C-alpha cells in the first residue's frame, strides 16, 4: 500500500529540500568487520542545522498554516532540538515563535538556545517543572493569546508529527532501491514515539521490507513499545489507513544501551561518538545518536546483526546539542 495514500490530504509545508543522503560508512564498517553499513543523514538538511523534528514540522506547520495561525507556540528544555527547529521553521515562513523552557535562564545562550534566539524566537523561562505542568502552561498561554485576538498553533501533536517519518520510510526504501542496497536492518533511537511510530507505519505500508531496531534512549522496553504501538494505532485512525502488517512482526526493542537513563551518557556512547567522528567525519550527540550508534556497533559485535546483512542507521540530527555536552563528556580537554 503506497505511502501517498496515507499522506494524501494531510496539510504539509515543505521544509526538507529533497531526500537526505543515504551514505555508505566504509571506514566504520571496516573497523567493526561489517560488509554493508549505511547512514541515513537526517542531520544533513539545509534549514536550522537539520534533524528529525524538521520532518515533523512539515506537517505541524502545514496544519498551522491551514488554520491561518500567525504564532507558533512550542515548549521544551533549553537544549531542545524541537524548539530550535520550530524557531527556524517560523523564521522561514514568516511566523512569530514563542518558546517556553522548563528551565531557569542559563548564564549564557549557547547550542540550541543560541540558535533559537538567532532565528528570532521569543524565549521564556518557567523554572524547573515536569512536562505535564509545562504543557498546562503552554495551553494557558495559547488560551490567553487567542482571547486577545492572536491565532496560535501549539507545535507537538505526536500523531501529526509522526507523518514526517511515514514519508521518511518511503524515501529510504526508494533510495535503497536506487542504490541497489537490499537493506535487512534499520536502526534508530527509541524515545517519545513520533519518529519511531511514523517510520514503522511507513515500513508497514510497504510490507515491512526490513527489520527495524529501536535502541531505547529514554524508556524501558515495555514503556517504549506501549508508546510506539499506541501511536501506530492512532496513525491508522488519523489517516484512515491500516497496514496489513503490525510493528510486532518486524521491530526489535533494545534496552541495554540506555545506561543510567535519558540524557545520561554511557562510556560506550562516548566511545561511539569519538570513533564515528574520527573514522567518518560525522558528528553524533550524546542523548540520542551516540547511544544508537553504540547499540548498533554492539549488536554487530555480538552477531545479533550479521556482518553481511546490509544495515542502515538513521541519524536523527541534534548536533547543536553537542556543543553544550562536551564538558560533561570530557571532550573539552586539550
């Protein structure tokens, strides 16, 4: 069943100018004794230094513009990739952007926060609070602004955002065919769900052409699977399309690379970050991509991914975060 069927009629504003590269990692593959290792480079996008949330923003922004919104509202930590890319997308299409951070103001703006401000976003700091309270504050702000005559759109609906990686799955399948690469495994970070569920939905529409590995960077396997599978079902309802295969038939969840928890780097992740940079000139960051690459390298070393099975890692971006992480990783020493 073609992806176009599921995406038809979904409001979309193009932010990603063409397919991102599918790149062979020859030196990394030789280093680990693998014969066909690839990266789908979603860190290589022209707008806002790229990243997975830019694909989601095509659909969030499409919905916002369809509703004639004039202001985008978004919330996250001051290190948030989603906030940075929302600010960039707002700048691109001439919308106002207000960002709420559940943090105290830092001593200086750097990394994602610096970029958000350069893109013209208004940043407000709420102090330390959990995500539920942050969401309530964001909804209250939207209500207040709407009452004053402003048309607002809250960025972040997970079902709408997941549509971006439905499209990405189709893009990767097409690229692999064009490059005559019979991919058997695709590996990506496992976190909040939209990227993962969208990708699985797109793969399911195509008949599950490869096994998908989700390396958890935030939750236990049970919690991650629950989030992803729930969102998969909501995508079926939202698009009116139900694939003939379910995620359980082609996805594997991996928890052993999580370490002490979300945003807590592991020695293996730091090693992977350094190795990939030195061998491929490709940057990772500690929260998502370094743990994912570390997991992939370990799965290959253990033989859980065969050395002759063509394998692709989805690089979800987030590189500006690296410049605020270096001290905590011990990478700022001369």
